[in-house]
C-alpha cells in the first residue's frame, strides 16, 4: 500500500481529520515529517484531501463527497 493510500485509509477512519504529526505516528512505515508533509501537499494539490486550520494546526480530511 502506498503512503497516499495509507493516508486516505487513516482519514477515512478519522472523519474529523488528523494533523500531520498524528498521521505520521499512525503510518505503517515511519518516515520523516517532511516526507509526510510533502505527500499531504501533493494530495491537496490534486484534490484528494482538504485541510483546515493554520500552520502546525492544519487538520487534513478527505473531501466531503468521498467520506
């Protein structure tokens, strides 16, 4: 399972969203937070995720139509 697929599954299981730090802690394979953030940004850029908040308080969620 790719990192993006793992993130989608985590967010499907947590509809209120997760922070990047929470996502990193729950991934099957640990990786640097910078890698997680880059993956999240890429997923946002293609519309696979939404985010709310500011800075370190960003919460990532699946778009409303895909929950």
